[in-house]
């Protein structure tokens, strides 16, 4: 990993991680994709890539530490304001700063489960509800949650995983990719400013692609045939509920827009399945019952020969 502030590394300079990049692009293009999870082992550049997403959009990355308190995260009473006015007033939490930006949680699988459930509720509904003592308030939270985790530490429940619209798995690097990573790391450490300039054109092209796709997205259509394919795939993996179906439609439309098209193609659905279904697969689902065997075909009746017909004819 490069030395210095990791959020300065350009998005386009990250080696590999194609599925993760695609998932982040879709989330930046489509406001209906609110939650993205990047899964993988340590040192696979999940954090670097998540923070680099700010470089291809106008949004900022708001970091949510694991040791954040409930009041710091959601909000509480503004004591100073209450003392001035004599009335209870809300002091918005960290989620207020995430409004219009990207909320980032590293090692989300190590977060308090109750806290994480509250964050997911706020992100998916777009609002934060605060009920603390005399304070009762609601404020807006239009954000995209990008979380990372190492499943070797601990895993999330199936219910929690299902609430992430997209999930990308970090792949291992081959020898050539490792060499490229070492080269880029050395270049970044030697002269970060020059390294940023080196990828300036690529970053601008990526920003333009994301911006163009955002404009195309409202025009994108998907056929009934492909909707049926999506439903069949979700049933096949045993996905509970319809979150997977909805996520696949949104993802497929985003992929079409990123490719400059206003119509979803089958390859968009296939790519969306990679980002929407593996973390929803129900391994406990019983296999479908075997189909009953086909009945054996009866041999065709042979017509009687002439002699047999002669013996059966009555005498005249």
C-alpha cells in the first residue's frame, strides 16, 4: 500500500479489483443503490479503493470509526443551545455530515450489531430518527454507504448481508499484478504530486463516464424477458425476499448506462448477478425435488399381415 494519505491514491491507479470498481461505479451513478460491501482478505486495497471513489465524484468520504458512540453517530441534545433558549435542541450526529456524501465504515463486521442495524436503517430510508430524552427529531441522510470487511475475522448474518445492495469480492493478485503494485507504490512514495498528475487524465475520463451514466440512467429500460431471467436467478440461489431482485434490476440498469446504452442487455444482467447474488445465496435451501421419470414409450402397433387378415375374414 502506498505511504501517505491513502485517500489520495487515484481510483484508476488501483490494480485489479474490477468487480469492486464496478460496484462503486454503479453506486455513484444510481442513487437507488445505497449500500456497497467490499469483502476480502487483509492488504487487498479495499480501503484504498473505497476512499479513492471520492476522486471520481463531487462527494466527500465521511469516515465512521468503529468506536463511535450512539450519540456521536445519530445525534443528541445540543446542551449549549438548550441552555441559551431553554428548549431542547438537536445536535446532529456524524450521519448529518454524510448527507450528500459517501459514508465509509472499515471492518464493518466488527461493528456493534445494534449500531450497524441503525446505520443501515438510516441509509436505506434516507432519514435519521433521534429519540433521546426530551429530544425528538428527524433529519435527512441521503448518502451511499461503502463498507469493507475481512470475513476471516468474523462474518455478518445473512440478514445483514442481504441489506447490502451490492457486494464485491476482492480477488488475489497474480505475479504480474503484484509487480505493477510495487512499481506504482514506489512511484507514489517518491513523488505523490507527480503520481497524481500521471493519472489526472484517467481520473477525469472516469469522472466524465460516471457523470454521463448518471444522465443516461433515467432513460434506461429493461425488457420483461430479462426481468424474468432476474427472478429465476434469485429463486435459483435461494435469495430471501425481493431485495436481490430489486438490486439486480438497479445494478443492470446502471451497468447499461455506464456502457452508454439506454437498454439493458443480457450481459448486464449476468454481470449484475456477480455483484448481487453471491452474498445472498442460501446454502441451507433444500435441493429441488427430482423430476419424475418420463413414462416409457409404447412400441407402435404393427399392422397385421395379409394372411392374418384372410384368416379373420368371415367366409362369404
